[in-house]
C-alpha cells in the first residue's frame, strides 16, 4: 500500500528535524532567517503606514497653500 500525503510529509519532517538536530549551527541559521524575515515584513508594514500618514499630512498642507494662493489672487486688482 502506498503512503498518503500526510505520511510522506511526516516522514520528510522527521528526516529534516533529525538532520538539523545533528547540526545545531544550521538549525540556528534557519531560525535566525525566519525571525529576520518576519521582522523585515513587520518593519515594511510599519513604514508603509507611516508613509501613508505623511502623505495625508502633505496633501493637507498643499490644500492649505493652494487655498491661500487662490485667496490672494482674487484680492489683487
């Protein structure tokens, strides 16, 4: 009888864990890379939020400046 998908995945996971257990440096590098990628994604999301907020502030400033210019243009003879 052929093993199913879960048995194959389980066997592969067991093989991977046993091979990583024999080389702790590789395991440490894998864990570090996962943490590094997660932190990078989190920082990108935070930076995107900050950029969006700055863009809204910039739009408000431009709108105020344009309103000021329009008011001065209308008052000139």
